[in-house]
């Protein structure tokens, strides 16, 4: 099976039980009704990136659904957590792309999201033979170099960042790339 579509989604859940918090995060992301199977991080060739609402129309409750999942959770009051998915794809849509997952503590949504996007783009650049770029260089600068190569067409990310519940309830953040057959 090679997925024809993919969508990005994210969510937050808070509950006294760790598992219920995760369930609520999946519900907030719109994907709680599926049997999720985690896969590694390759974006299939010719896979369309669609809005969540469109992707969900092609899935049914109980279906086995493949996804790349980033998940983070805490029961520490006010602890900042994030879960991010990065995406990088080539100009030639017949070539596969990369997805990355990143789970962080203490990183804002922007920092964690940029990190995941950078990770996906760097993995793709390596696979395409684009010369290695100094990892200490700012992501915005490296992004320009990757795009200037003419091979990397698009990179983006989705990130869910949240502070742990002030009363110590379990707080879960999820971000996911969900594949649609």
C-alpha cells in the first residue's frame, strides 16, 4: 500500500489519567476513532498533502490508519512540552520526501516546529546529495540554501506546544502526519 494522500494534524488533551489525556489529544486532533499504526518517516512519491477535513472524509471509524506521530506528555504543573512533525519534499513529486518527529521540553511552538522542519529538510538534502550545510547556521539561512539548490521544493511543519496543567493533571501534546490510502 502506498498512500495517495496525507494530512497534518495536532491536538492537546488534559485529564487525571495519562491514557485519557492521550485519548483527548487524539480527539482534539480528529484522529481518535482510528487504529493508529506508527510508521517511519518517508513521504511517498506523488502523495498529495490535503487539509485535515479532506483527509478525514476518506477514512472510517475503526480503520487501520498509518501515521507518523510525535507525542509528549507531562504531569508537572506549567512544564512546557511540544510535539512536532516536519515535512520536506522535492520539486520532482515522483521522488519521495521526508517527515520527522520531534518531542521537546521547554521549547516554544516556533522553536520545536522549526527544529522538526529543519530535521526533515536536512535528511532530504542528505538523500539528494546536497552538500552538508553548517548545522550551527540558522534554520532560515539553511532553508534558503536548500531551496536554492532547486531540488527541495517545500518544507513545513506542524507543532503543538502546551504548558502542563497547573493542577498537575496529565497534559498531552500530539502532532501527526496521517496517511490516507
